[in-house]
């Protein structure tokens, strides 16, 4: 193998740049030509591709976003779209591809690798941490820390006014950002998509707290929760708690931005390095995960497998510590 390409795809995540840097520099260290593909699968099909040097990735390890840009690409769902992508790679002489993205990007890689003989290595880059077979995904740690910082600030104002705040965090169908940021900020309740929450329990506990004059409460809601997000939860609660001064805050895209945390830079560097090693060693069509602090090479097809769940233990801790 002498020429490889790297792209970032799907939702952006802080730390993607650190992974791109690691792929480029490891590739060059091994004497490979490394090509940066702009805007994910979209740029691949449009031949928006540039050769990268060691210097092309200077001064980016600390930057959020992705210098390669990212996109969602409808055409790649079709065999014709993937054929176009293959032809471009053939023309360019690119013999291996590193895809940095979430589970959707990996599903695209699976479809492509089943049709064509260009090996693909995935690197899990998503703030949602919703990928089977890895303890870490690039961007999660930064996003959680951003959420923690924001919720701490919300608690200050909630405290000043004796208010109930219902804060929505990202995560799509996964509740990890909600769980981690909620525990770390002492949230009174956390609603996650993985577990059913009876609103009656929350109402009872808020009424009981009202009797004890504990009026400052923070409820962290994952965007994919069963009630459809923080605004809906607030509306339902207000029906039963007319006196509560409830406010809703949707943290939104700030969770995707900002300088990546130290942990995200470390895992991105490690995964990027091992992704190139995989291509050189001929380990194909896997993504590079980290499990129990060891590299874990997971077949890309396994991406649809059941992800981690949120244990009873965590939910018990939330309940006891918030009483
Ligand atoms: P995030 O989880 O952060 O949103 P993601 O990688 O899951 O990131 P998606 O939008 O689901 O984001 O997927 C990115 C791109 O991967 C899609 O726009 C599409 O081009 C390609 N893709 C996703 N699923 C498939 C599939 N089943 N077949 C072919 N291509 C796919």
C-alpha cells in the first residue's frame, strides 16, 4: 500500500482534527502518500481531494471542528454513488481509506467495502458515544465537559431565583452525555432514552422537595428521551406543578464545538496512529476502538450491534445523591 485517503463524515466532533493529524503524520512516517478528502463522502464523489504534508496538519491538534470539513451525503446511500466514489479512488491510486465518523459513516463504509476491494478503517468520532465495541469515541469527553460547564452556570441562576431548570443535552438516541453531565453537576433527575422514566415519580419528588423548601432543581434531559426533549418534559411537569418557576434551556450546538479536551486529543492520536498501522498490516474493514485500555479492532459490520446500556447502578446513584 502506498497511497491512503482520510475523511471526516457525519456530525463533527471535537478531536477529529487530532485524529486527522495522527493519520497524516503516521502515514508520512511510513513513507505513504496521504490524501485529505474534503466534506466526507460528498467530497470523495466530487474528487475534492488534496495531498497532505506533515505541515498541512500543523497547529490543529487543539482546534475543534475538522479542517477536512464534514457532510452528510445522500448519494452515498446508493450503489451508483458508491461506484462514483470507487472510480475516483481508482483514478487517484488511493488504496486504503480512513473514515473518521459515527455509526452512519461506518454503515456507509460497510456498504462500500462489501462492493469494492479498497480497505476501509474506521475511527469512532462522535460526541454521542453510541458505538459498540469501544469505551471511548472522539468528542464525547469534550462535549460532556462543555455541558458540565454550562449546567454549572445554569445552577447559579437557578439558585438565585429558586427555579426549576430543565436542561436538554445532545446525544441522539444515546443518554451518555445526559448521564455523565447530570451526575457531575448534581442533577436531581436525569432522563435518558435507554431507560423509562415515570414522570409521576419526578412530580412526587419535586412536590416532596417543595415541602422541604428545596426549590432549586435541575433536570437533565437527553434530546432523544421518550418524551421528546426538554420542552415537552417541561410542559408535562407544569401541568402538575403550576407553582413551579420552570425554565427550559437547550444547550444545542455549543456541545459540538471548542478545543478538544486532553482525553479526546489522546484517544484521537492513538486511534489515528493505529488506523494507519492497520492498513499497513492488512487488517481490513474494522474500526479502531479502545476497550479496557487496549486497542480493539471491531469488524465494521458489527456497528449495528447493541451498544452499552445505562446500568441500574448509575440510576440509583443519581437518585440517592440528589435527595
Ligand atoms: P453522528 O453520529 O455524529 O451524526 P454519523 O456518521 O452517524 O455521525 P450519518 O449522517 O448517520 O452520521 O452518516 C454520515 C454519512 O454516511 C451519510 O450522510 C451517508 O453519506 C453515509 N451513510 C450512512 N449510512 C449509510 C448506509 N446505510 N449506506 C451508505 N451510506 C451511508
